[in-house]
C-alpha cells in the first residue's frame, strides 16, 4: 500500500525484481485507461530509470505511431505469400481496437505509445520486448488444430463484423487482461492452447527479452498489461535457461507440412470412382461422372466469387481452378487465384487502405473497400469450392452405385 506522498505510478499494480545486478520495475497497466497513461508519464519522469521497456513489437509500435503504414501494404504479395489469414486476423484486432477507442474515448495502447514517446524525449534506452504478433498468431494456429482454427476464425470474424458496444463487465475484464486475448472474445477463455500461446508464452518471452537488455541498463521500467504482471515477474526471477534459448524456443514455428492424408484419400476416392465408371460403365457413364465433377466444383466456386462481388475474370479464374483440385499443390486454392485476379484488376487505392479499419466494421464496408473485397474473394471462393468437392463427390458416388 502506498501513502499520500508516494509517486502516482506506485498506486498502480507493480512488482520489483532484482536479478544479475539489474533492478526491474514492472508496471502493470490497463490498455484502455487514462490513469495508466498518467502513471507511465509519472514513472518515467520521477522513477530514476535509465531504460524503458514496453509490451510492443516493431509492427504494433508502427501501427500505433504510423497510421499510414497500412496504406503502403502490397496486397498482391500478402495473397501470393499465403498471408491472407494473418492479414484478416490483424484487421480483426484493428477493428476491435477502433471500436474501443470510439466507445471509451481513448486509443487502446495509449500508455504504451506514451511510454515510447516520453522515453525518447528524455533520451532513455528504449526496448520493445513483446513477441512479433504474427509469430503469436502462427504458433496459436499450429496448436489449435483444424476445429480450433475454425472456431478462432469465427471468433475473429465476429470481432470484425459486430458493431455492439462492450458492456461494463467486459471493459473491467479488459483493464485486468491483455489486448490480444480480449480480441479473441470468449474463445480465448475456453481454449487452454490459445491462452498458453497468447499469454503464458509471452510472459516467458518478455522475461527473456528483459534479461537480454544491453549492457549499462541498471534501472529498468517495464510497461506491460496488468494481465502479464504476475507471470512476467515469476519468470524474470526464476527462469534458469539462457534467454536466447528461451526466445529461440518461443519463436519457432514448425514449417514441416503434414501430409494432407484426408484430402488425398478423398481425391483418390473420387478419381477412383470416375475411373471405375469408365472401366465398368463405358465412356458414357465415365464422361457423365467427369462432367458432374467439373460442372459442380466450377459452379460452386464461381458462386462463391460472385457472392464476394468478384470481377467477371475473378469468377472465371475460380471456375477454372476449382475442378483441378486433385492436381494442385497443397495450399494453392481457387480462392488464391480469384483474390490475385481481383487485386490485379481492381487494384486498391490509397484511400481504400486508409478507410480499411472503418470499412471492415460493416458488411457494406467489406464490399465497398477493394482491399477487404479481395479478402472476401479468397474466403468465399474457397468455401464454395469446398462445398463443391463434397457435393460432386456424393453425386458421383450415387451415380456409380445407383
């Protein structure tokens, strides 16, 4: 407990850890609180610190300090490199933060942004200690499995499209928690794998980063969300492995692709049935089954593209790509072709990127904005293509065995 003469920042949740000759003061903040902004300013100005560390990575700092960064994004590269899901997740986080800012009158993460600004003004050492948000999303995705990723996707989509204000209970929980965790909604609370990746792993990671601060750092202020305070203090005091080893472990994302057994077996069965139709029923039956496959898969993929208001050539690209599923490499989907054509033919303008965070909060905005419409092409085309595979497969089965 602090007395009336204690500095303002000491009235906020905090912990002090001393290790290897360095005194770490961990200041727990609420990412949507003006009091936290004031506490951060007070701590830096009166705390006698030589280094300030903040719960940010380079990308999130750029998003806070450079609103035009999104407008320099190359959407075609995002689609070509298979980063559409990651891009959509970042849109969900941005939309969630924008809604909070409008409702509460304060930018989420304002205390972190202010910590960076004041540290630079006073010429103090500045360190970004959080793990890159893309790594966190990718590691979470690997741990969740197929159905977990589907639930996460619906949670993020709900965060993008909802316009409801947060209730008082949700806001209070946010003040005690973490921005990334809260952006995933209720799913984060019911998923141990997501909690482990989004919260617990980052506690360990930030503790390791603090132990790697440059020589000369003696009095360090670490500004982190209150939800990280206890875990970060424990890991900072107790972790024995070298910090480089911990970071390497927590930055690793398995790049080994699992063999797509289910898809391969499904395609083999469908092709086998078509071949059996030619063998047993002759050219007429085999041709009929082959046409069913081509027409149904092409049509449903095209319908998905049309539902996304795709360009006619985007519709054609998806219709041509969908029937070729048995011969395409894993990860190369009709939605990829559709989105690439859409992005080339309807190249997003600078204004589309600037308006993106606002537009993705409404369904009408998704269709109006050329960036989000390309993402819709990717998602809805793939949904249509997937439905086409199952419907065509069942049609071929019934034709063969009727």
